[in-house]
C-alpha cells in the first residue's frame, strides 16, 4: 500500500468521523446558491468581490500579465483559474467554506504536495500505484487533477473517458471550457465528503450500535467471538474483517451501526469509521469471498438482509436469544466463519447458506454505547473553526422484524423451456409479487403481477413460445421487495421453420426445425397415422431415400419434440406431390436406360391379355404405342393405340397385392385402371396405381424381351423407373 494512499485513508477516516453524522454543519445554509455555469460562476465572483470589480473572466487572464495577478476570490483562489472554478463547484455541492479554508489549498500544481489535501483525498489511479482502485470508474462530482491542472468531472462515459468542466486551459485561457477527456496513465481524483462518497445518515438521530456475536462463541463477555475490523485504529479502505474475543464491553472496531437501506436490507457500518461500510470484496458472488470495510457506495454487495432463524441457546445465564443469518443481497450467500473456526483471527467471508452450520448464525448484542469511547474522546473536537460535539450515547432500536424472502424452487438456473412456463417458490406469503424480465432488465418485463399460492403458470403455451431468448424470474415479498435471487432461464421453443404452412413440396423434400429437438413426426392431423416418427438431430429431417420421398402424396402435419414423449412444437401442415401433367399424343413407355418398352403380348386385342416388355424397333408396333388420357386428381388412363378396341391398361383382378399382373381390359374407368406419373428426376417416372399405391415393376428385374410387368411396392430400383417417349 503506497504512503500516499495511507495518508489519504487516515485523513478521510478522521474527516468522515467528524463531518458525516451532523453533515448539515458543513453546509452554509444561509449562503446563496448559484447555477454551476460560466454565468453563475462569474456572478459568484462579482457578488463576493470586496473590491467591487465587474469581473468577467477573459479580462483576468493571468497569461496576459494583467491585473489578475493580484486578484482572488473569497477563498483566496486566483480569479478565473482552475482552482477557483473547482472551489465554486464544491461550495454549490454543499461543502462549507470553513472546511475548504481549513485545507489551505493553493495553486493546482501545489495540491499534491499540500499535506491536508494529500492526506484527505488524493487517490492515484495509475496502473503502477494504487491497485486497490484498479478498474473503478471515476464518479461525477469528483475533482480530477492532471499535471498541475484541476477540473470537475461532470459525466462518466467509461472507465477511461470522462466529461469535465474547467477554467483556464489551453487556448481558452481565463475562460470556461468543457470537453470529453480520455484519461492518461497518471492522474488523481479528489473525493470530497458528500460530493462523491457520503450519503445521508439521517442527521439529528442518535445512532444505534450492536456487537455482532457468533452464537457458537462462549457467552462469557471476556471470551465471546465478535465481528471485528482488524487494525481498528486506522480503518483503512480494504481492512479485512475477522472474529476476535470481545472485551468486557467490546472495542469501537467491534461495534456496528445498522443503517436501513430502505429495501429490507441494511448497511452495516463500523463505529470507529462511519464513512465505511461492511463490504463483500470485489462484489464477488463466489464462495469464500472475504468481508472487508470499504467506502460506502450503496452497492448491493454492501447491503445485508437479516434472516431470522429463531431462538438459539446462549448460556445458562442469558437463556435463549434471537438469532439471524446475515445474507449478502448481491450474492444470496451468508456471512460465515471460515472452516467453522472458533478462534481469534478467524477469517470472515461469504458462503452458501448451509443448515446446521452455527458459524453462519449471529446474534445482536447491545451494550451501553457510552462505554465505547472514553470521556475524553467524547469531548468536542475542533477542526479549524468548525466544531461538532461527538455524541457517544446510542439509542438501541427494537430487534428488526425478520423478513423471510421467497426462494424459487423450480425451475433451476439454466433451465430451458420449450413450451408453457411453470414456476414455484418456497416461503410464500399470502400474496407475492412475481416478475419475469429479459435477462433481468427491470425495464423489459413480460410478467409483473401479484401471485398467491407460491406458483405461476403461463396462461398460453403459444404466448410463451413467442418469448424467445434469456429471461430471469424473481419473487418479491412486496411490490418494493425484498426480492428473491433471480433464476435465469432460456425460452428455446421447438418450431418447424420449413416448410411454411400449406406449402407444397416436390422432389427430395425435407423438413427443417429450430431448437434442440430429438424426435420428428410427419402424420395426419390426428397424429395417429404417421408417415414419419423417428429420432432426428441437426435441425433437419430428410428422407433417407429419394424415391420414397418422391412417391409420397398427400397433406401431412409436421412437428418436432424434445423427446419421443414431447413436449412438441406447433404442428405445421404441408403437402407433398410429385405428380406430373402429361400432354396428349402417343407414347412408348420404356424401362429407363433401355429400349425395352411396354408391350401387349402377341398383339391380341382381348380382355385379360398380359403386358410385357419388348424391344422397340423402327417405328414400333401398335401394341407398343399408348395413349395417355386424363382421369382426375392427377391420375390418367393408359390405353393401347386405336387399332385396339375400347381397352385400358388394368391391374388384374383389381388386386392390391404385390405381383398382380398388368393386362389390358375393357375400359370401366375404375381405380385399378387409373395411374399417376411421379417425377423421379432426370426425365424418369414412377407409375403408380391409384387403387393400391403400388408401382409398375418388371418382374424379377429382368430387363429383356418377354419379361412380364406387374405391380409392386416402390423401392426405387431401375426396373421401376420409366421414360415417356413421344411417337407417331
């Protein structure tokens, strides 16, 4: 720790212990306030100029060697210089004239060597010096010093960039200026009380103090273990907290003031340096993060909830006492003694709440606060001409009413919802407030309502599925809290992304989906009769066989599930149809890749005459030429050429079985005489019978003269693929 920082902390501790409680003593209530602007500053100079000069700053530019060299404001700062502007700002913020005079401030270049200033507030922010503040963003209202020039921070843009206001800098010598400044490697901040760090301690009220005793310790006042700030005489920033034997009445570094934070939590402030607060180091949420004392900054890592755990035995002398678990608001973890140790110097840190661990249980012991300091310490303390009588007597308030905060029991952190939301929590009161906000942002909540019974169920699964992304849920005792630790979850609904509703798919079709699905179903509307019901991954389902995909026809409903038992996405209807339209004329129907064509055996024109394949030569015979005439719904009649009487291609016996022979028969227009042509790509077709769903098949896959043609289940073989070739 640098000497500069030690001086700073020591002086700040003394200063804050003097000025904080009756803070109004620092404020000159009768003084006129001025707007913090160029005009307001110059009006302040004129109103307080004993020489009654009409001060306007550009006329008093010291760099021009004019009469400004002897001019000063009411606090001795040179007119229209950076120091005068800063002092003006501090006065308007409530810092008293007497306090500033007592510091003996001089030129800006002398502030770092001025012992009063150095001891109170110079915190070097360079990477090589004070690592305790590394990473902290400067605050609006602080004084920034760089290279002998001081200015006011008016806005913080980032950890390395601020907006400042100033006088007498650069080309604007003697005049007001504001600019955005990227912080260099070395610079200093001045933190004046009540401007940047202090907040109202409800002045005029005597402060109640407690000793925080671990119930595991002995009830003997000379042996019991209490919460103790180490090195109590200094109260430096970052001073660690331990347990230690209590003196008969405890030391000032073992007495703590509970300041109501207004949200059922408390700041815990050490008596010996009430500018500090009990603090979880680095705002860590991890187990074993140490407790320390640090500047009071209103962070949630400085707010603690006293969770009542009931009566605990103290000793035979004092009987049973009220006991509490003290919970850090930001982490939900309990103040805990490392390794359950009962000894002097045991480390105090935060740890997950654990039932049965008595070193997480504390009691509040009240003592006669007049004994905390000697009579001499309770005398009036004088700093410059500012006097404040330090009050030693303390008013002890009643034991705080314990507040039991609800705790969400379902779901756990990281849960993924696919459809409707469902939540439950313990420690429910008659009415709780429940909210769900996007990534915990209170400005973007989709649920914020009163709930009873310790549960919440979304009214609509379809509504929940629209709320994609990360959300956090929390439960409050009242509308203003305290709130449970948030439980964050992801809404990742399974959904079909392709095809769109009622789209018709052709070719080797596929179904795509979003979400972590593992099962897909493609079925009728009832999902009782399914074309597909199988495991899936990678966001897409594609049929393993192209021929199978192409031969399907109909309207289907697709949905994807997180498992074979759901939950399921919304179903999307779509159609599959690879049926092609065939124009008029005569065709030969040939096996793909060959000259073998559909042929009426022996050219006999009679019912029941079978059909075979035979080589098509020359212009072919009339028994190898076929007319294709439209029936309905994409189906066609296939009829031999006009030299035959009224015959149609027909599945023998209206059979729906494999192996039924193709023949010609008198046209009766039945389903066993209707066929559709299915596009199989590359000019190939599968020809399917309407009544059976089976396709034309060359028996035994023998592509040679005389092989008969039958119907058979589709399998995509070459003996089931045909070409249409126009003939005359």
